[in-house]
């Protein structure tokens, strides 16, 4: 147990990479063998190659799936359904942590859950990006409500939305987003995202939000 306590002092965070682990075990003659031992005993869990969390019995606090999402595949930020639920825009809890990336779409099934990544144009990736700080100084990148909705709207395939009415019907029926919540969105930011993505569909969303804001004004 003493070895574990020493390791926990050296690695205070719950999410860490291979280099951090190797540095913490630098006094061992065979650090790689020690890593395998820690994995076998469940002291640490390999999320993917080169990325780890502490096992259930050895955590000081819960690990952050959002931080892991940023680290598993990047550049990326938490967005789409996971972020929409986080903001209370959609009611259903989302099991997978969904993110957007400038790289090709990918999916990772890991011991700590499913992580999904969808592609967005590089020109719009940083628009509406937010840095979320946790109490202990850890941080991760997450889409604003506007970006999360725009990303979802853009990435849903097979939608034949040409009118404001069809747009509202999709948002209410398929995503179960309340019109009152849509009216709280930042139109200027949405418009900036639509322009960066060169997306007619998101421009239609901008038009809808403007219309709803007039109705509540």
C-alpha cells in the first residue's frame, strides 16, 4: 500500500499519461514491469494506449470523462448530444461522451465508457469554444450551447430541412428542445458559427432563433 500512497502523492490528478506515470516510477529498475503490475492489480486502468486513470479503490475523487474525451483524441472539444444534455437543452441522458474534432470521425470503446468524435471544419472549430475549469485546477474544452446545437444540427445526416417550420419541428420532435430554450441562445454567436462552417442549415437555425426571440420580446 505504501507504494500506492507514494504514487498518489506523485500523481495527484486522476487522469494522467504514460510520461507522467514513467516519471513517477523513475526510481524503479524496471518501470515498465511495474506499470504492468499496477495494471494487473487494478491500481491503474488503461483508458487507451498511453492514457490512464486510477482504479476504483485508489481514486481521491472521480475522474473527469470530459477531460478524458479531450485527451483520447484531439484536437477535440466536448459537444453534440453530451453537451446539449449538460446544458439542459435536451432531456435524455447521453451515455457516450460526444465530441467534435478537426480530424476524421472516430469512436473509442474504453473501460471507462464510449467516446465518439464527429468532424467539423477547421475554420469553425474554435468558434464558440469554452474552457471549463474544475475546482482543483483541472480543465477541459467544451462547446457553448450554441456551438453544441450547431454541431448537432450540422452533423445529423439525412435531414431535409428547407424552412423555418421544418427546422422547429426537427428541434422539438427529434431533439425535444423547448422553443423557450432556443430563444435564449446568442444569435450573434450562432451566426458566426454558421458563417465559419459555411452552413445554410445553421443559417436557417439563426433565422429561427431570431423569430422566436421576437415572439418572446
